[in-house]
C-alpha cells in the first residue's frame, strides 16, 4: 500500500461527505415516488447517488420508460429537498468542519469535486461557513462527463496543480469512488447511505467510519 506521506492534497465530495444531504434526498425521492406511483425507487436512489442531474435523467428514463418525465420528476424531488432545507437547514456530517480545519492547519491544499450544480454548491458551502477552506471547487455542471467518469476529479487535481496519484479523494458513494479511482487517486470512503461491495473495496486506500478517521493517516 502506498505510504500516506505521498498524499499532498485532499479532494472532497460534498453531499453525504460534508453535508448530511443524501439521507434527506432519499426521503424526498421516496415521497415524490409515492406521489408519482413509482416502484423500486430505492434502487434508483442508490444508482443515482453521486451522479449529475443530466445523468440521472438518462437513468430514470431507462428505468421507467422513454415517456417518463424524468426532468420534471427530478425537479420535483429537488423542490421537496430545498423546501425541507429552507425550513430545517442542511446539517453538516459529524466532524466536517473540524477535519477541514485540521487539514488546513496541516497545510494540505483542499478541493471540492461535487456532482451538484455550481449555484447550489456555492450557496451551501457559504451558508455553512465552509467555502473559505477550499483552494478550488469543480461542480457537476462544469464537466462534460460527471461521476463515475474521472473528469471531475482530474479537473480538481489540475486546479490544485498536482498529479492525481498525489491526491486523496474522500467519497461516500460507489459512483464517486469509481470516478476517483479511474482518475488515479487514492480513494478514501466514508460510507453514508450505501456500504461498499467487494468491487468498491478493491479500489479503496482506506475505508473509514467517520471523517474523524482521516486524522489517523493525514
């Protein structure tokens, strides 16, 4: 296994890693699916976690038929999500701010690579007081091929001016791990809603139970 001292920078996913948003997303997709009378929405949520909205539209049409109004359904899910967040706030994952502060103190350059759109990423990071921690951010609407393709992580490493093999990606989803692994990065998974299977475990540099575990090797 590669020595952790070769890690020169850390790139974070956002939803499910820094924010407890995947749990809320799952609830709202289930609510929308009940209203739309859709079956097997749990599989759809799992398979779409970590991917961009356009990729989700393609997936939903394949799953529910070519006539399915995938864009409208996804927009409705988003409206439910934002209505909930506006009323209740978007909670941080445990130790999120503490680990960012720790890594900054250790002089690690930090980037964020999120499949979420830029307008939402900036708002959520700024509202939570996390924006200033990041040297670079790249979002789902700024790449042609989002996760699980490697483009977003390759762009993040490029913005930091470092080769991918010198960077560590912190992810919660299989799609995110596939993206970072394809980019040639060291993959750290902190599972949220989805546990890694054998395929994903083979790609991991570390499997952590919480963000606090990053302190053990960074």
